[in-house]
C-alpha cells in the first residue's frame, strides 16, 4: 500500500484489530518525508517504530528525532527514541576503495562525504561554495602542484559565459591547471559578438571541442551562430542533469564544486600578471543551499543573488566552465 496523503495512512493495525499481535512501522529515507505522513502514521497502533535515512540538512522531523534520541550505547528507555549512527566504515558491503575515492573526489570536509560516509548532518543555511582561503592559496602561488600537462587533451581550454550584452560575456582561458587569460566584453549585436570571439579563439589557439560554453537562455542562439560559422563549441547547460545526480541538483552546481575540489587539492594556479580582482570577488561570493526534500546541492539563482546585492558571477562561471570535464584525478592520479 502506498500513499502520499496522510489521512489514508492512519488506522488500527493489524486488521482486524488484535492487541496481542505486533506491528513494525518502518520509515525509509525519512529525511524526505513530509510531516503530515509522519503525523498520521504515528496515529496507527504499532509495537515497533523504526526510521532509517541518510542524514540531510539539520532541520525537519528526522533531524529533530535524532536530536532528542538517546545514544545506542546508553540503552533503550520506553517512550524515548534511541539512535544508532552507521557510517560507511561500519558497512562491510561498502569497499574502502569507494570511500577513499569519494574522499579524493569531494574532500573530507565536504557535505557529500560527511553525509554519505560519516552519517553527519550538514547545514542547510546559505553558504559560499568556495572558501576565501582556498582562493588565497592559488592567488599567492602556494598551490602544491606547478603547471602540469593533462594527457586527456592538448593545448589550451576555455570557458565561455554568454549574455545578450547586459551582463558581461566572458572568455576564461586556461593552460593545463593555470589561468592564463580572461577577456570580457559587452557586445549587444550577436553577429559582432561571434566575429569578435572567433578572433580571440584563433588568437589563443583554441580548438572548438575544448571551449565549454554556456548553452542556457540567449546563449543557445549565440552558439547556433558559432556553429553556422564552423565553430561547434562544447555546449554546457547549467540547469541540465549533473554527471553525479545523487549529490547535485544540476550541472552548474557540479561545475562549481569541481573547481572547489581542485582548489582544495591546491591544483589551480593563477598567472599573476592576469590576476583579476572581479573574478576573485565573484569566486568568493557564490552561494549555495540544499534542496529541502532531496538534499541535493543547488546554487543560488542569479535573480536571488542580485536581490541580495551579490555580484553577477559571469567571470567566475566562465572560469568554472573552463575546467568542465577535468577532475583532481586528471592532474594527480594518486589522489
């Protein structure tokens, strides 16, 4: 029996009513359940009640139950919930190789690793994606890895954030793990924009397949213009499904957290003479939250950012697009 209506969930169980029988009610993935369902289930006659879930944001029914529970080691007291936290290290069916791979991919202090493997709740409040200290390390040249080649591609790569000319159009150019150029435009005429950008592509020696471009909104039409001119760029839509759809709500969030991981591993470096103050500012103030139901990470919408006085992240978005398709393992397979 399945329902998403609380009123259909309550009743006397087992049926016909028999007080000598036992009934266990098990709520799986409880962090995603609406309060009404939980409330009506609690009106059933049951002998055992079990809630199971990976931890999500520190709010809601499941989190509140956890906070008021006694620890497993303290023993059960009738009327008071008892809780047991099970980490991946307690599960024999989860290999240590998988745990270590996630540690390297997401970082030990990431929401993903803490929730997935350490069974820890993480804040659902408004948080910046990239801590300022990570940017300072790259800015001041303290990255532990010098410029290095990546076998999966040759030459330079770029990220292209597009607009109709109100916001900036930005081309970020990287060579391996180093930002070597950042070019910004405000060109309203799309034909003129395409012509100007193709000139810059040729200047930097860029190949179309290594230019990751924003395919959302007006960018879609602009990329069609490029294609008509013989430049089939690699299209990326930030609102499309992420590669890792268990942790992220869309591709845009995934791209930003990938750059965060590269900075945590001290891989990304900035070329000092091309240091851009606006880029660093935008990287510092990109906010995210978690979806209330799924717990997946999503970025703050640009309209919300403007309403709160946060700068439009055009330069930072192009920077993240430049690293699309690259992970820490491309630079350091030992991680």
